[in-house]
C-alpha cells in the first residue's frame, strides 16, 4: 500500500513538474527581440484599397503546407507602402488582362513558429526560422499569383502554391511556355514596384523597405477591430513607438 502511495505521489509530482515546465516554456517563448528604431506599423487590408484584388487565403483552409487552418479569418494585410505598391502592380497587370490573386500577406509570428514546428526537416527551406522571424511577420511580404480578368480563373503556373519542389523556383525552366510566361509577367510587374522574388518561391515577393518594420505577432482579429486603416495598440518585439 505504502509502495503504491509513493508511486502515485511520484507520478503526481512528475506531472506537475512537466506542466510547470511547459507553461514556463510557453510564457518565455515569443518573437525575437530586435533593436529599433522601426517605422510605426500601419497594416492595411488589401481589398480596402482595391476590391478587384482577389483573395484565396489558403491558411484559413486545410489546403496548405500544414493541412489545417491556421487563420480564423480569410483576410490579407500589408504595411501601407507595400500595399499601395501592390495595388499599382495589380492595375498595371489589368492592362494585360490579368489581376493579382493573393494567397497571404502579413503573417503573425506565432503562425511562422507553427509552420517551422510542423513541417518535415526537408521542407524547412520553404518556411522561415522563427528565431529570425520572416518578412511576412513584418507585413512586407506577399504570396500571390494571377487571375484572368475575363474568366476570373487562376492562371496556370509552373507549380502550385506552396509546392516544395524545384518547380517552385522562379527560374525553373520546365513547365509549359504559357506557365513560364505568366510567372515571368507577375515577377516583372512586382519588381517594377519595388518587390523582389524569393529565390525558391515564384509566388513570394518581399517589399524593398522590409528592414524598416518590426516583427509582429498581432492576430487578424486585433487589426480588424480598428477598421481598414489597420492601426492598433499592441506590444511590438523590440520596436520603438
């Protein structure tokens, strides 16, 4: 009896210690601390600037790299200068019969960490290390493709979005001539507005001023409470106000 009681008490202590360590880890985990100063964040909802921008927010669905929803709202935000540059690219593309189809913009840091913890080691070249944060966390990266203005349909590209293969490279020479032409047209329009393409993802573009903004971990719901301007009050990792 005494042996059973000691075993039971030892189990309780072990469980309590495990929970305590887990809670301690959660309490201390968070975005990397950076040195400022940074620009004050001004996240703006893309469709508030131009409602003809189409959205296909995959991370609000199971159709993504972790196969489950990680956003509760299917919305897309960028820092205002990046959002305005994207709108200019969108309108330039409309002269050629296309519009932009956005898969993702600003991404809270906690989602970046979830991706890193969830994917296979061989897929980590396609997700950001949460210890460094990502340009998505700064509101200065956008994942997108093109849609046909006449039909509203997504145009074919050499790979699908979030594909972790060589076909995702912006310099991939395979696929059809039309697929490569669509990919290169998107890249050209985005580069004219100050974006650069990610080396291994044709759909991922980074805005030129990304270093001037802090890593954020603000959920969409907190941005939505303040309306289309996207201004909010929140703790910003390492940022000056």
